[in-house]
C-alpha cells in the first residue's frame, strides 16, 4: 500500500505505513467507544500530524492508494506510469 487517503470534513488527509483494514478497524472501534482521535498527515511533503475526532454520524472516507506494483481491480499487476 502506497498510502491511504482520508477525506474528513471536506479536507484531504493521508496515512502511510498502515493497511486499510487497520484504519477501518480503528475507526469502527472508535465509534463503538463513542469517540476516538485518529492520527493522520495533513498536507504534502514534511509530515504534519493532524488528529481527526471519530464519532458516530461524522462522515469519513477511506481511500486506499495502491503502490507501483500492486494488483489492479482485474487482479493483474501493472506498474504506474
């Protein structure tokens, strides 16, 4: 996984070094607990941490961005150009 994009409050954030299922589980667990702060990266270039408050009813999108040699939707491996 190259990175995971997160759309929250109409803004784009990202997470690196984790798998989508980890993020989805963390979000689901946070909603079950009532609230949770999800650590993400704000911006590009140098890392700048941002904390997103995860609660019931707050829309959030998790968008996996595949790496250069990961399978595409058809199940074949294609390099990005």
